C-alpha cells in the first residue's frame, strides 16, 4: 500500500478493526496513568495488555485506583513484549532513556511527559535541568496536539503502517489550554505582547505525597507558583512562536481543570467580528474545540476531552482577551494522548473519547 | 409473540435494534434532567426526541446545561407526541397528575420523583403532604431498583411488548444507597434494629436558587437536616420491611455522592464469614453493585452507575456495620432510571451506563 | 481644642476611652454586615447600638447569622438616633441617598459600598449605571485605604472632633488587593502597562440566592466574569492614576480571599533590589501590609485584616510581577472599614483588628 | 496561703496579672501547634517563650506557619528552662516519656495528645498499642474538659499554687463533640444504647504528608475509616461510662470541624420538654457550650472555642438524637487546652478564647 493510500486510510478511519490494538501503559499508578486506564479500558479499538508500576507484581488495579476496581486489570513490574503501542506516564528525563529501545522493537510511543515535546535540545537543560540523551529523536517526534499538527499525525500514521513506529510528545496541560486559546491569533501574527495567567486544579501536581498538597493546605486558598520559571513556558513559546512569554500559573482549590486567561496586546486594532471569523475558521471542524461566546468555566468540560475557547476585543482599551479551558487530566493529558494515538493508528479521532462532560 | 417469549427476549437483550427507542424528558432543566440528557444522548439504543422545560421554546440545551452544548439539542415547552418512553423529573405531586394521560397514549414512564415509589397511598399525605390523585396506579408501578425487583421489570417488559406501557417509580437517592447496603440482611430477617446515618453532596437539593445552598453557606461546613422527618424514610421502611427506622441525612460540602452508614443490631450474632457469604450471594451477578472489603468512598463511584457495599461484624460489640455509596445523580437518580428503562425495553441492562467512575 | 491639637490626638490614640463610641450598622444581614458585627462586637472602643435589616423587628442576630448567636444582639428595621457612626453595607446607589441626612445629624459614615469611592461623578453613570444624587459630597469623602490616604483620615478625624462628621468611601475588594500590590510602582511612575488578573472567593458575590452561586455550580470549577466591564476598574484607575487598565476577575471555588496578580511592563528595567527597596519603603511601617519574598496565598491572611504583597523582576523578559492577597470580607471590606473608623475616631488603627489569620 | 484560699483565688480570676505566665509549646510545627501559637500569641496573660520543633534552630515561625509570620516568633530544637507551663503536641506515647521530668521541674503540663486521658492503664496497649511508661501519673492527671471536670481543674489550680504542677490530658476531638452532646443523658443514666456517627474535616489527620490526604484524594468524596477500632472510643466510653460504644468516624471534604450525631435508644420514653430542661441545666452557665434548637452546622463555630449541642426526641420511634459540633482544632484541641490552662492558672476561663466564629 502506497503512502498516499495510507493517508487516505487514516483520514477514513475503520471503526471495526479485525483485531484490537494491543496497548501498554508504563507508569500506570499516577493520576495520568489512572486516566489512561479509564479511557483505554473502554476504548472500542484497544486491548489493554500491560499496566506497569514500580514494584508491582500482579496487584489488582483497584488497589491503586479504587474507582477502576471493576475493570479486573492488574499491575506488573515489567511491560509485556508484544504490544503495538505504549503510553508513557513517567517523570521527565525517564522516558527519553527508554524510548529508543521501544522504538527499536517497532512499538509506537505516546509520551505523556515532556521529553519529546521540545524541538530545540538546548531547552532541556535550560528548563528541565537535564541533557537530553537522544536529541536525534526530537525532530522525528510529533507534538501531539492534533488541532495544530494533524498533518504530522497522519504522516506518522502512514509511516507507522509502513513499518516505522510513531513517536508522540503529548503536550503539557498548560500549553494545551493556552495554545488552543492563542493559536488563531499567533498564526496570523497578530500578537504584539501577551500575558498568560493560568489557574489549575491540583491533580496536575501528581499523586506523590507532598505536605503542600494536603487537602488542608490547598483548600480555601489560592496561590501562584513557578514564578517566571515554569517549565511549560518553553513549550508555549515554541508552539506560538513567541519570545519572552509572561506566563504565571496558580493552584486553586479544585481537583481538575485548567483555565488560561491570555491578555493580548494585538499588533493592530481587531474587531470582534474579525476575531469571531478567525476563531471559527480555526476550530469549526474540530471535534474537541468549541468556540463559545460567554466566558467558559472549567466545569463545562470536566471529565471530557473537550476544550472551550473564548475571545473578546475591548473597544475601550484596544486589547484582546482569549480564554481556554480544559480538563487537565483529559484534554491536558490522557485524552489528548488517546486522540493522537487514534490518528496514528488510523482510528476515528474521537474513538474512546466521546464521553460528555460531567456537571454539576 | 407470547409473553414467555418476550420474557426470554428481555433476558437476552438485542444490542442492535432496528430502530432506536424514541425518548422524551419532561423537566430537563434541573440536575436530574441534565444527567438524563448526558446519559441518553450517548445511549446506543435511544433517540432523544423531546426535552421539555417550563417556558422554553427552542432554547439550545447549552443555555441551561453549558456542559451539554455540543449535543446540539434544544428545549421545548411541550412534549412531542410520538415517543415510546418519557422520563419525568418533576416536583413531587406533579408527575402523578400527568402520568395517566401519558400511559393512555401507550407511553412508558420512568418517573424520577417519588409519586410512584410507595405502595401504600396513605404514605403520601403522611410524608409528602398531598393526597395521591391516582392511588389505583400504585400497585401497577414497579419500584425501579432492579437489584431487588428485576423480575418485576422483566414482567413489565413483557407487558409493554404486549401493549401495556410500563410505569417505573425510580427510587430516591438515600433509599438506593441504604437499601442496597441493608437488603441482604433485611431479606434474611437479621435486623433487630438499625440506625441509618447518611451523608450527601448538595446536588440532591436541586438547582433552584436557595440562599442556604449558596457555595459560601455550604463550603467548609456539615449539618444534619430533615431530623426525624425526611420523606425518604417511608421508602426505606417499605423496601426493607422495617418500622420506625431511625434515619438521619446530612449535607456535606461536595456536589455529588451519597454514603449511607447503617449501624445494625442483628437479631443474632453474625460472623464476618456469614456476612461475606450473604452479600456475595446477593450481589455477585449484579453489574452495578460491588461488595468491597475496605470502607468505600463516594469518590470511587463518581459519575458512574456503580454502587459499592461494605459490611463488617464487630466482635467486641456484636454489632454490624453496612455502608453503601453511590453517585446520587447517577445510581441515585438518572442512571438508575436508565437501568430500569433498559430492562423494560429489552435492552442490555448496562446499555448507556458503561462509563467507569471519574477519579481523582 | 485647636485642630492642630486634634491631629496630634488622632496620631496618639487613646486606648481607654471614657465612653465607648456608639456605632450602628445599616444592612447588617449580608456577608459584609455579618463581618462588621463580628469585628465590632469585639471591638474594645465600640458599643454596637443598632443593627438594621429590611423587615426586621427584634429578630435575634443568630436567626440571620447563626455563628453570631452568642452575641445576643438583635436586628431592627430602623436605626436608633443617637449614634456616633454608622457603617453602611447597602447596594450601590442606596447609600448615596441616605448619607446626607445622616451627616446632617452629625453622624460619621463608613460606606462599604461604592457610592463615595470615586472622585469623578461621571464615573457613576458610566460604570454603575446611575447618576450620583450628591456629587457635591464626592470631594469631601475620603477613600478609605489608610495605606495611601492616612493623612486624609487624620484630617477627617480632626474635622470630626471639631464638629464635621466624617465620610469614608471604603474601597472595593479587588481594588484593595490590586492597589496595595501596585501602589509603590504606580506612585514612582514606573508602570508602562499592566494587566491585573484577579481571583476571588465567592463571598464577594453576596448572600442573595442566585442559581449561579449555588455550591454545585461553583464547586470544582473556575471562570472569568465581568470581562472588560467590572465596576471596580474605575476605582483602580483612579487610585493608580492609570488609563485603560486591563482588569479581569475570576470566581474560584472558595469562600473568602482575593489574589490579584499584576503583570507589569515597567517604564524602565528594574532590578529586584530596587523593587525590594521601593516596597520596603512603602510598607515597612504599615500594621496590616507585609511584603513577602515567596508567592503569598490567600490562606495566609484568612479571617484577618492583613494583606501580603509580593514583587518580582524577571531578568529574562524584563517584566515585573506584583501580587497582593487579602481576605475580601476583612481587609477587602469590613476590616478595612473598621481600620478607617479607628483613624477617624482617634483610636489605635489596629483596635479590634488584631486577630491573627486562621490556618489551616 | 492555704489551699482553701487558693481555691477561692482560682475561682475569682485575676485578669491583670503582675507578670505574664511563661509558656512553651513542644511540637509547634503541626496543626495543633500552629493553633496553640495563634491563640497563645494573642492571650492577654501569656508570654510565649519557647516554641520547639524537631531540627529547628531559630527558624522564623513564618517558615512553618506562613499565616503566623507577623508574630515574629521563632522555633528552636530545645525548650527553654524557665517556663511555667508547657503545651505538648506530640505523637502518642511520646508525651508520656517526657512528662515526668517536666513535672519534676515544677512545670505544669497541658498534653494535647492521648497519653494522659485514660484512667485505666490497660487501655493504652489495647487501643494505642503501647504500654504506658508512667501509669502512676494517670490518676493524677485531669481530663481537660472543664464542662465535666471543672472542680478537678480548680483543685489542680490550688495544688499548683501550692507547688504541685498540674497535669492536664486534653480531650480528643471526637470525644469532645460526642461527650458534650451526650453527657446530660449519660449522667442521668438515660442511655440504653447509642450509636455515634461522626464526621470530621481532615485537619484532624495532621500535617504529615500522606498520599491519602492529598487534596485530590479528599475533595468531592466522603468515607468512613477506623471501623470498630478508632482509638477515641476508649475515651468516650470512659467519660460516658458506657460499654461497647458503636462509634464510626468519617472524613469529609473540609478542613476544620467535627459533627457527632448520636443516635440514642433511651432507657425510658423522653419528652422534648424533659430533654430541653436536662440540657439547659447542664449548659446554661457554660461560656463555650450553647444548646440550640435547630440542627447546628460546624460552620457555626469555625475558628472559635464554641460548641453547639442539639437534642431532639422522636415521638414516632421513641428515639433521641443528640448532635454536637465543634472546631476540631480549637474546642477539639488547642482552644480546649487553653481553656484548661486558664483554669489551672487562675485566669478567666475565657481568656484568649473570646474570638467569635468566622462565617461564611
């Protein structure tokens, strides 16, 4: 089958596969790992064949993720061999070491960590504090935001079918909300200056026991953190093609959800009509991005792979506000990974991701 | 088709129906209404053909339930005629007045309110403060808890197929958690005395603007309410065949979830082994009830139709503790209604209800 | 006693007054009203002699504010005559109508609403939608932020002692957090451009029953509101002497607390040392403002009249971040009112405000 | 001065002491330690002269308790010598080892842990898993609940003045709420059987980093714990003189507050009038206990040393419900300790504890 045919095949997904795709998860004990299990266990085209967690040997998944006890899955210390794809949910720097061997076995990778998100290898020591062990893979990796890089996903699908496993660097949670909110303006070169002020639920901080993340510390309080130094800054600057981004994240007392408020000084005056047109053009056909005309709440997308984007021009000040909201564990992590996986394996982009948000 | 055949048909669900079942929702603007839309819009055997809300005329569902905006459904003031089933999410006393006409049109009813839950008509003036306008229907209605009344659901399915529309009185949220926790003991006549102390998230109080339900009033506080007078008491006494139940509900600062802690003085000493056997026998084949051996949290079932039940004997005191947890809007309301609907329409009991719980 | 003497008297507070100051509260049933009662009932120099609420006639305060039941105070529909000062906690536009008569009776006013905060009468129709009925009073009113206007408070104290009652327009909650964070830079003319992105607990929205403020709507969600139109913008522009401020408030799931993150493009490069010096100079002697060197959380000031301010220069981008946090009901409302009241009545500025924050 | 005189002196507190009482806190870094600092730093009769925490050497208190930064206190690894009283906030088993030496130095002890609460030494191995190293001190210790043991506190005050330092075992949080709710009935011998179902905020679990206490684990969920085995059971049985108490605690998503719902089968029928009289007689003169006639919320006492008690008879079932609510860190821990301290040092019982609750 020629590449062109494959691209067509990818574009026209085959919902009823002869055999399910065999998928493993490395690092299944954290919050992103649990969310991957939740999504993939119910995915119509997937068979979950290996969940790994450090020092686990046959532990029922319900011991670690009580809400998933009914899946009757178990955790092992080692990955089984014959998998088609692996999702990695590992600390930064760890995935980069394991990926070459997995690729060599023909296994496609969806890395939920940052190790394959950045194109410039020098960003790793600068923002993450480690030298990337395999900078040669950075050019090959696809930044797993289909809304901006769908063609690359489809090309990776074609290559995969031709024998080259895919490598996806799944975006960070803050960049997903921010880039979706700003991309139409950024691509049109309309951003003179932007301040990104983001608010996140605490599940993004992971499941490790830290005193500062205790309920009693987080509840009824809000604080900024990572002042001028949050690692996701590099990723946003890369995807928006901006320098010196002013990004400030906050922790707020909720579990899930990110809201990125982007305060823009445009390069020229913009009308609301122009903004509406720009955003409609960008997202009208996107299955997971909805442009809304009232300020969106993170509660509108809870538990789903949906993103909502809002944009407003202020006649009084000449400024523009763009807001993006997502569930940080779904569109900001596991769901986004599944979306990219679907494309790379020629499935419907929405397979396993059709759940509506949960409210109230 | 003979009744016997139909019962078989109901027991052996047909997942791929020729035509979807046409379903309406009356009272679609509240929390239970929203949850019914969420579940039924994704139900594989259902076409949602009518959502009604007072004074609504073509309003997009997203105006009322922003999280459901992507469904592109709309709300109307009147129900369309040609529906097979209607879910009613109405204030108590209202459904009882509308049901006869709907039944007369051959429409099956799943009433999410209390109007068809109680068998003894005198319980309505006593606990709800209204005379039931159609006591003759109470004997015909099925108490919509399949775990205790599955045979009646299947009989109703047969009758429906033979031309008699079904009438389901879907259980209250507290009774669902409590009855599931206690039924094995109650049916075995082992309860000498029981105190039911329940804790609920505030979504059970509905969506009407009440000052006492403001975030600032509910947050960081817990209180009991409905002392000795909660209406659900009647329903629990009926289903457990108990008199003088001591039931106390509390509001706690969360949105969804009910935990019912049932403190039992048994009629005779009970061992843990005996309890385990009793509960395993009751629930081993139930798709939505899991007996667990650690105290369950409501967070383990959030957003799902699952219930978890826990039971423990205390050698020191001779007492028994049984705990039930559910999501009050799913297994305690909309999901339970869909489960009964599935049975009555001969579908797989779990159709549209397969979502795993959402955590963290 | 001459004015000069009085000014001295005001500067040297007399902690043990011969007779307590008789104080009334108009609008005592809301959240700010409750907070005023909490503070003033324990104030060493005050006798609370009149709490009024619409349609109240002798109702125990505990009926409205259960947490204050032990004060044994009651609510009346009308203010008693012989009071020295009145705190007004009323909807905007209402206080402006009542104030002239109160002043005419020699009663000093601390208005917790916006009616006497703005100097330019045209700001009222523009931002609040009403024509100010007494623009002649705007010049006389003192903007009740002692950290910026202490001299005016002391002058008002002198005038009051000489027979002219004081009129305080107590600042809004967002302006308090924002102005304290930005004032040192603004007064030095160092702000080229600033984006103020603020996060508030929901108690600021008041106690009126609104569906959008129900617990189930607010919990586990964050949203922006008042996009480009929040009324407090006018007040911030006035106090900071800025035009076209880009201000965006958010509601987050907590009851109390405001965090204002101020993203500044300075007029010239600023070092951290210069910022530290500037802020130390501004606040070193302030009893209620602490400059901190780690990002402050609203939880650090909960229940207290304290504010915390944080400022950082970013060498990478040349930008400056300033953050202010307060408890919106104390330093952002009732406590701030009491602080101004103390000054105007020649008391120690911290009288009745010495409680430490409550954590966790 | 004779003992009799001293008792009189203790009963007639001297609000203006010549010299403040010198107080130390051992274990000042946890939540109870922080709360002790908050209360004692503002206590009119106390000078805080020593705060200790493991491995601390001059650390500003604000490093550990940011909300207390303005106190300008510091933490040390060792207690200073010349203190009059020490509050111990230590893990169980630790205080018992340190107390004898402190007593030998004439230092009075308020132990916030369980080591001196139980009278029967065999309860320690049974409920806490350690042999008490100094059972001879158990008879001397006063159970620090003044509402039940005020005479013993006053006797201890007399003894202290005569040279024998006091030893207070400050009650646990659950026992405080439960015993206050039940004591009038228990003392009158009217309890045939009682189920205590309690709900607590998570601050009671302390400040140690535990994954199960992370915000994302606790939020939007409720669970029971310590089933049939919670250590506070022994203390409740002791103070209520009951055997085989059925006690079940729950963790709910809030930081502070305990509500104990006590479901009572009385020994004989009880009227509401009789209950009202019984409770009024017990608590009418208590400064910190209010009997209320609507179900109390924990939010009504937040941040204060107040307790609220509610009692109701159910004519339908013949049962009685008693509810107690407290702030677990104040009346359930630090505040209660200060209350006992006040009595033992002859101060007004309410000194330093007059703050009204904080709401909303």
